[in-house]
C-alpha cells in the first residue's frame, strides 16, 4: 500500500527485501485517493518499486517494470483486489 509517506518509512525496504527472498508475489497499490474519516485525501506517494532493481539476462530491471502497481480508487480495488493478488502469486510461481 503506497501512501504519501510510505517510501520514507523505516521498514518498507526490509519488507520488500524479505518478500523477495521468500519468493512472495509482489504488487503495489496507491491509496492516496482514499478518504479518511474527515473525507480528506492525501498526496500521491513515491512507489518504492522505483528504487529496487534486479538483474535479468544481464540487464538492470526496476521492480516497477516487473511488478504491477495499481490505484485503489481508479482501478476499483474493492472489486479487483483478489485478481491482483492472484496475478502476483502466479507471477511468483504459486
């Protein structure tokens, strides 16, 4: 889940690293358009996947070009979340 401050959070890199080590499926979801209890929304945060990379066939590939990123509001996360998770799991071979 990507909020305005997500990329600055202490454990985000650790969580991505551990998920990758475990061969978990990865995906990112922007949540900046979700309303809080006062009906306010937040600024769009930076995608942490833009800063992580791996090497595939000798070429540097950023996670943001490998793993899907969605917008909860624009991409109807309430309806599609299960499909997103399933896609990520299949991509990870699960």
